[in-house]
């Protein structure tokens, strides 16, 4: 539940078509391309970690663990 509630605002804040802070905006906010790619990669990694955690937590809950 906690991971799922973290994914929703993060996804809406950065990957929604209605946001001001798109991955392109984040990328261009840094002085170098490497720093921009690192920032976007970190955001994607965080979202994937939260999604994975939510799926695993649901699996554990369904098994009664």
C-alpha cells in the first residue's frame, strides 16, 4: 500500500501529460548531459523500485505472509 501510494503521485508529477516537470525538463535543468541523464535515470529507477516493491508486497499479502 505504501509503495503504491508513492508511485501514483510520482508518476503523475513527472510522467503525466499535464505536468510541468517532465523528464525532458529535468534533463535540461542540469548543466551537463551526463548530469541530466543521471537525474532522469534516478527518477526512472525510483519509479521502478516503487512499482516492484508494490507488486512484491501484494504478492506477500496474498500469500498471507
